[in-house]
C-alpha cells in the first residue's frame, strides 16, 4: 500500500476515503481537512478567540494542536472533575493537558470542581436528589455549564470540542433508536450563540476516531490513554461497539450515516418541533441562562451537597 500523495509506503489506510497516506501526508491531511470543515460549516475565523475544551485525551489535544498549527487564536480549558477510579484519571489527564500547553507556550485555563466546590463528580452523583444519578449525567451538566461560563465570561467567542465522527454517529444513532426528535434536530457541527450562550463547534466531527488517534500518535502528543472509568458500559459506548461492527463489514457506513443526516437536515427534512422559542431566565445564583425559573440545573446540583 502506497501513499496516494507521494508513493512511499503508506502509514495508514483510510478505506472510507479510498485513500492511503504516509506519516508526513497524514500530518498535512488532518489540518487541511479541518480547515475545510471549519469553512464549510462557518465555524469561526482567525478573528475569533477560541476556547478548546481539553480533557487530556487524544481528540481534544489533537484538535488544539491542529488549530495551533493552522494559526488560530485558541486557548485551552481543562475541567477537573475529581475522578480517580483507582487510576488517578483526572490528575493524569490534567498532567497531559499541562504538558501539551507548556510545550507550545499555550494558555490553559483550569476549572477545578473539587477545589472550588468541595465535591467531586462521583460524589455529586451519589448525593444527587435521587441518589442514583449516573456520574455521566451529572458530569455532562457540569461540563456544559463550565464551558459556557468560561467562554462567555472570559471574552471568548466560541467553544470548540474534540467530538469525532464516532461520537457524533453514536449519539445520532442512539437518538434515532428512540426518535428523540428534539436532540436529533439539535445535533449539528455548529450550535449558534444565543444571549448568554456561547457558540459551540466541533471541527473534528467528520474524522473517524482512528484518524485522530493516528494523528496524535504521529505528532508524538502524550495523552491520557485510559478512558474515564465511568465510560465503561455507558450507552454511547455500547452503540459505538455496534457501529464498529457495521463499519467493519462496510467501511464508510458511519460517515455516510452522519453526512446523509447533515444533508437531510440541510434539505429541510428535520424541522424544529415547536415554533415557540424556549424562554431562558437568568439563574439567580450564577447568572447563566436557564430553562427553569429559579436556580439552573447546575446550581441545583450543588444545593444538596
Ligand atoms: Fe464524565 Fe462520564 Fe465522560 Fe467520565 S465518561 S468524563 S463521568 S461524561
Ligand atoms: Zn446557576
């Protein structure tokens, strides 16, 4: 197998694109494609101040690296969730994020939930009103809130996350299985800004996980190899396993599924379910917009700690 661009021995085969690339050309191809997606979906420009949500894992660090190489004005945000799981998951992830930022003289902001709130995400899940909230549900609320807060209050114009095609296809498939119309309509490479709500973008949404993984390895980026201990058995991961089986039988099926969805959306197949916009109220405690009167979901989480 030879690199399509230069003919030397290929380092990676990308059957879904009918493409094979050597290391040097993969390291060019990922930023070129990312730039193409940024422009195609009108994500941001070089005038924007971008905040990249970094978990210490491969996708978010690869995204930050690519945006840095493309000359975008991008800082990082790490949210310490206080997850240990016997492997010091959060501490190790933070070390990877710090090491990455320091090596490139990039600015990494850290929001430390245990230090600032006196409770970790697993503890918060245990103490939730029902006492049986999965850590992922609590974690999602906390991460979304902090990302929005740090973006809007620190002068950034957009928040970028490292979601890849495997993530997007799994979420879409999961929502389709139960016809969750609200979530299906909402899924997009770009969520536009609203008053008090930052613009959210996913520049890696068309890359397979193995493509971003290969990029991270070939760039020599040190990342946290272990998955979060709470990821085991979560629904999205189960769906990913099933989609991987389909992909093994038919390379490209995930990409076709996701791109066909985006095309159908563009063609007007999916319409918002309600014409009345949801009223947002400022949370009296944190000031962030909330669908509830009174404290927002994030602030409510901490009321009973
Ligand atoms: Fe949070 Fe769950 Fe992801 Fe762990 S797997 S980081 S708990 S959402
Ligand atoms: Zn609040």
